[in-house]
C-alpha cells in the first residue's frame, strides 16, 4: 500500500503502478484488505474519489492518480472519557500505542467499571480533539503492565485484527518465574482451554485452542529466573498457563501456583510491540521499560 495520509475525514494516497493494474474495488478488497461490506458502502455513498471524482468499483485508475476514501467520519468514543493522563508511546493518524499500568483494567467488564484504559484513551481523544471510537487491537490482563495497541478508525482496526490473526504483530513479554528453567530457550506448544472448576482460570487441555509460546532465559537468580517470552498466539492467560504447566509459575501469580512474598501481582510485562505499519509499510517497534515494581523485584532477586 502507498503511504496514506489523513486529511480531515478522508484518507488520501497516490496509486502505484501495481494499484493501477486492477479495478479499484478489487484493489480495496484484495490488495488493501478493506472489509467487503465497507467497500460496498463506500461505493454506494460515492465516497471513493479518483482525482476528486467519484468512481464505480470496476474503474481502473492510472499510476500517480490521487485516491481519496471517506473513512474517518467522526464517531462517538463508545464510553465516557476520563480525564486522566496516559503514557503515549506512539501516535499517528491511524494508530495509538500506550503503556498500561499494572492494576488497571483494559476495558470494562462490568457496568460499574468506569476507570479502565479504554476510558483513559477516550479522555486522550477528547483532550486532543479527535472524534474516534476507542478500539483496542489486543488485550492485557488487569495485573499485567506494558504496551497496548489501538486503532483510530474502522479500516485500521480491520487490518490490524487480520495482522494479529496472521501473527504479523510480534509481541515480546518479560516474566519473572519461580525456579530455574532447565533450558536456556524453548518452545511450549500446548493447547489452552477453560478450567471447568474455576470461572476465570485456564488450563492446558488437548481439547483447547492451539497456543504456542517461545521463551529465552535472560537472567538466572538463586531461586527464580527472568524469561523473555514471544507469542505466536494470544490465548487468555497464555504465558501464565504455559509457564505454570512446565513447573515455573510467575512470581506473584497465585491463580497459577505463584507466591506473593516478593511481589503483589503476577510479574509479567508486555515489553515490545513490533509490526509493519499497515498504511505506509515502515517498521514500527515500540518498547515499554520495566515499571518500578519489576525493577525493584529485579534488584532484590540479584
């Protein structure tokens, strides 16, 4: 895809030679991965312009022509904005990447939840004059800190969701676990499903969803280990379940066998998010340093 810029409510780009080789409708659906229903609505409402003029789906453009898509109409936030500062790690017309503190819910799961990260992102949009719906692309557990990706418009959300499914968004976590891992690196390929005996707990089960975690030892301590984890899949509690399954639950993670004598929450941090920008192709790598409680834990373990 060519670099696409936002101008008011429109996304604007120039057609490349490859773009001009196929009908515009096919380009949007197959080349640029815009959802079929959205493509239909854009053409129905004459919101696909080539050099300023609306065109039908079968129209074939020319290299260098300007294409405009009416994709950034003002939308309600979807929740009440909360005026609380957030740590913005990256932002452009299409994406927002922020750092979540441990203990903060990502999104409301009960009607009385009014102070989640999603509410804070709505507050950021309000303060900065952006009329965008709050759309998180992936999730973190309440007591996990680190990087969270948001999409600012419907098209970005659709593409990033697909990138996540296709494993084109790389996520790296840091975990502190009980005991000494036998190997310096390894792969845990164990399906994960719900635990019938507990409402929120997950477990390794042959009938679960496929889940793959790669791990590398970063630092060994006397009775514990600092581990880097890279996800191929994004199952609920995946790292926590997998590391507990091989006998090394996270420090502080009482749900999966950890102890809270050194830290009061599971010692897990989403450190790095890495992907190719869907509207320009440049490499994006965003890193969140270890928060204060994990730095303190690290010092004590040393």
